[in-house]
């Protein structure tokens, strides 16, 4: 009888031990799951932080790049005055405005025709010094102080170089385009439209379609 009682007690003790071991295993798994969830959340937060940092870095890069473009554009603005391109444009405008006035009398309210007519006259005038002086004396009824042939042709060459440089700077994404157009858009188009006949003639004469191509490109960017 005592043996039976001891056997039952031993069996009960065994069951209790098994139950305790089972509970310990479940707790350990739950702890592992909690740890894994925390680790997953930390990974997500860390990756999200990296994405934000990368985004800020990208925008900072774009801002620096934009500021660099502005600096290059402002350098060209400084060149306009410091290297006498403004004076060249004044000389160019002094003569061409007189020619354009004459053209507008012939073609009133027709900007395209009057500009083309003025462009043809300028091309004829710049054939040589004699043609230039002869035509200049006829259109200069008010005795305006217009540049001589040499000074005018030099101004044309320098302005074509300047507007070409501006166009190339914008095309190569070196200069900020809106800033460049704001400063030089109108004057570049005025220059290109007045010199259009001569430019087209030289492209054919020298079989070189790239003559003044960047000046033309820059003009087409202007609003």
C-alpha cells in the first residue's frame, strides 16, 4: 500500500515538473518574439532615418548646385559691364535704332517686316566702310553721334561672342537660365534679329551653320 502511495506521489511530482518545464519554454519563446519585434522596429526606424538623411543630403546638393549656377551667371553679368560689352551694345543700338525707325516708317504696325528690312540694311551697310558711311549719312538726319565703321563692326563681333558665351553657359547647365534671361534675354534677341540677314548670309558663304548658333539658342530661350 505504501509503495502504491509513493508511486502515485512520484507520478504527480513528475507531472508537476513537466508542467513547469513547459511553462518555462513558452516564456522563453515569448521573450524571443518580443526581442525580435523590437529589433524589427529599430531596423525600420533606422532605415527611415537613413532615408530622411539621404533626402536632406540630396536637397542640399541641389541647393549647392543651384547656388553655383547663380554665381557663374552673376560673373557673366559683371563681365557685361567690366569688359565694356555694355558700351558695345550702346554703339550697336545707336545706329540700329535709327535704321529701325526708318524701317518702321516703311512698314508701320508690322514688326516682323520692319525688323527684316532693318536687318537687310545693316547687312548692306557692313559690307565695307564706304557703304557704311554712305548709308549712315542718309539715315542720320538728326546728326546723332553714331559709331564709325570699325567701331560698329567690332561691337558686333564682341556682342556675338558675349551672347554666344551666355548661350553656351546656359546650354551646358553652368549658368542659372532664368537669371541669364532676365539680364540678357531681350538684348540678345534684339541683336540676333537685327543681325539675322548677315548671320544667314555668312552661314551660307562659309558653309558653316554653326555661326552664331549659341547666340540664336540663347535668344530662343528668352521669354
